[in-house]
C-alpha cells in the first residue's frame, strides 16, 4: 500500500495568529507584491504552506526591528535570515534613519515645501548621493506609497513629495561629471505606468557607476523605446513598474518589448509590481532592489569582458568603445 504524504495547509486565521500579521495586511501584500500566494480550498478560502508562514515570521521580526515591508517581502527566506543576523548590530542606525524618514514624511503632511527641500538637501549632503538614494529616498517613497494607499496622504501631497525629491536628485546629478562609460542604458516606463521616480533613482546609481543614461520619461510607447534603442545604440533598457499596472498588461508589454529589441540588448526591470514576483519572462532580467543595480552592472561588464576576450583571441575585432 502506498502512503501519500501531504503538506499541512493553514487558514488565513491560523497565519494571523501564528505570525502577528493581520488578514488585511496579508491580502494587501498578496495584491501588491505577489506574496504570500495562497492556494484555495473547495470553498475558495485561502490556504498557506508552512514555508510561507516561516517567511512571514521572518518578515514580521524584521519589521519589528524597523525594516519596511516593501523591502522585505520580495526577498527570499535565506536573504531574510542573513538580514536578521545583522539586525542586532544595526538597530541604532536603522532607528535613526527611521526617525529621519518620519520627520521628512511629517514635512510632506505639513505642506512645508521649503523645509522639505532643505531637509532633503541636508540628507543628501550628509549621506552622499548613493546612500541618499538607497537609504533615504527609496524607503521614504515606500512610506509615501503606503500612506497614500491607506488614505493617509492625498494625491497632491504625494505629487509634492515626488517633485521635491526630483528637484534634489536632479541638482545632485548636475554636479556629477558626464558619464560616458558602459553600459549605455535607456530608461523609460511602459505605457500605462505614470510614475517616474524609480527611473530617476536608478539613473542616479547608474551614473555614479559611470554608465551613460538616456531617460525617455514615463508611458513611452514600445515602438518608440525600440526606435530610441537603435538610434542611441543602447546596451540595456531599464524599466520601472509600480503596482498601479495590471499584471497581465505588465507581462504582455514586457514580452512585446523583448520581441521588438535586438537579442544583444538586455531588458532590466524593477519596481513593486506583483507581476515581477511571479514566473520569470524569457529575456527579462529582474533587478529586485536599487542595491541590486551594482551587482547587475558587474555581471554585465564581466560578461562583456569575456566576449571581448573570446573575440580577440579568435582574431576578430573587439567591440568598439562607445
């Protein structure tokens, strides 16, 4: 006789009790991040695996230590466990950073534009441009997005925040020397994606690593992206996708764009869209966090170096520098 072992599944009430995360939070993360992705029973009720519960517990512990859910949910359990190992040594720093972000968010709510611009400039000067983008702007943008989604910020307040951050980042970028290195990266958002702050943060980190960048802005038709890639001789197309785009639209647009580009042009995509946390799309490279850009650049440059070495050793001509 064959005995079939089945995984014990848990209801949403079980998960709420075991993790301390509310049902509304679990449903919101499912919509926004694509995790947890429960199964359904015969009555359509959500069912969760032990592995999902273990990851949710790890997320809750890190949230209690001051981390934001938008930076935790997309990570693997192993990454979360490694991060937990470092929390004890960094609680004070995280707490200070959280206090700073609370203060900046309070200025957004008070509509004090001058004070907000000054505070952002001070933070950029103190942290340096790279850490300002990763450790201040990115978590602040997550806080603003969460507040707007819960009705704690109005649309004009979210726009005010975005424009103030853009002003600060553009001013800092103007102080950088012209980036003329590789890869040549074209930045845009897909049709239907109106938010461009993610592009600007990505551009900041790319230019700090001596990448030449051309930003086409938001809601760019796919045919125009393809034409710009050809005209500008881009190596990479970088896209930012937020949760405002429907999953099917995101995936179909990415497939269409991939098909419209030459095979050697890479497509990188980042953002909080749930579509990015589901099954991979052939030819699309997901860059899960701003911090991942440096690793992706290193991988691209190493691969280009290998191709150049192979071409040269075979007696060919190495790709010209641009």
